């Protein structure tokens, strides 16, 4: 087998289809907690393919619609990876993917065990969700997908974007609208050459794929340069000795450039870290920076107030907690020059704690440095 192979991982079956292959896909039963026997079975079926793309079925995915700040998609991915337990029902580190609207995640350790097992057979070029493979493959509308035993999955896709994804208990929808590996493979191949933020990866996998892409780029450049030189020299039969030397040089070119490439990568990382540090320092110096806002809240709120959470969505701040008199906090904050547009975000709930009456609060506000507001109608 000299062609790449696409794999669709469902709850108890793996579907495999060579790129450009005709006919039915190969089906292999598997245990997700022990992928090695599945890899051995596929190796027997396909031999040694040049590469693999992996599509993860809905049965393994957690789905969320996070409200994230208007930042580039790769920044959204980093936010989801950092706070995965906030957005998904996962306690451990997660591999995540999003196209900006719907986000998917699964345990990083489980996905890593699959990728490591498959990598013993052939290099893994891309790992994508079934939803992203469908979107990149141009399948607009509503589609049914496998979601595991006793469950039905449905995707809604518009203009190459996933608009909704849901998993419900019950049987699958109409089989004529069910996405199978033959309809998903093209999208998976496109993902292998696209941006990494739309793949299902954790931080370690992302770095590994970036290294693989960089290495393949250098190899392509080396082989292209060697090919051009070989073609030029082959026009003159008197250059046969030089041809042999160039062939040997092409074989060692990648090794000889390894040090320079490593130095370039270190320099890029250093520049990125310096930029991030400088940006954080500038931000921390502003009056509406989190440390400044938190310090002002500590000075304004009464001593009996207990703040459980401070959030910022890019436009507004929100605090949640409890106090002896939560109703007094909104006018108290509104009277401070830093806080504007102060309002309650949720009704206050009164309760008794250790024999003392307390009430909860959820307050939303902005800072005067974010959006100046004139008080008193002036």
C-alpha cells in the first residue's frame, strides 16, 4: 500500500479507506482503551501506507458553545485548552478543536494513546472531529452521524462551518442523510494541509505536528533543489561523477541543516515570549487591568462581602459572591468613580450560614477606562 489511508474512529468500529479508493471501506472492531490490536489488523489489511488522517467520531467528543472574546481562532483554542474543565465535562487535560462557534474536546491521554499506537504503523498527518471533516468536505445542511450505542448524533453545517452539533438518546436519523467515511475523507485530507487550530489536538500534539510540517517542508526544499541540480548536470554525460556527489549531498542535507533549524525555532519562541511579556506588562499598568480592578473591589466592598469569582468577557466585568446585605453593593459600586453601568446580573438569594443571614450577589459592571460614561445626564 503506497497510498495514504483515512480512519474514522467510532465507538466500537474503525472504518479505513485509502485515499482515492473505490468501493466499501474496511471495518475493524476495536477497544478504544487498547488500540494495538486494531493497528495490527489494519497493518495486515493495508501494509504500509504513506500517511494517516484520523477522524474522531461524536461518541468520544464533548460539545460546547463557549462565549469567548473576539480573538483569533488559535487564541480561542489555547483558552479552551487552558480552562477545559470550565467548558467541558472533563477533569483531566483535553485535546480541543473549534472553528469559532462550536467547540469539541476529549481526554488528551486517550487521544494520545490512539495516535501513538497508529504512529507505530504510519505517520499521523491530521486528527479532526467528524464535524470538521464534514464541514471541510462541503456537506451543508443537517446530517446524521454515529454517536455510540443507544445514541443519535446530528450536525448542522452552513458555509463550511459547524453551526450546531448534538447527541441524543435514541436511534439514528434517516440513513440517506448519514455521513460515512467516504463522505468525510476529503475533508480530513484538507485538514491535514490546513490550520492546526481546527484539528483536535492538545498542546503537545500541536507542537509535534508543527515539527513534522517543518521537517517535511525542509525535505521538500532539499529534494527540489537536488532534483533541479541533478537535471542540469544530467544534460552533460561528462558530469556523471558530479551527479553521484550531488545525490550523496541531498541525502545528508537535512542532517546538516538540523542545527540551523533548531536555532531558528528557538529564536522564534524567544521573540514570541518577549512580545507576550511586554504586552502583559503594558496591560497590567492600566487602571482597568485585572490586578487594579481586583484591588479597587477589595477597597470598596464591605468586609463581610465574600467574592467567589471575577470574570471579564472583553467588554464587561462580573463578580459573584455573598454578603450580609447584597442589595447594598450595587449602589456602593456605582458611587465609585472607576465603576460604571453597574447592575445586578441575577436575583439575590438569602440564606443562613453559621446562624447569620447572608445573601448572594451577581453584579455586572464596566470600568471608566473601558467605556467613558457621563453621570447625572451631563
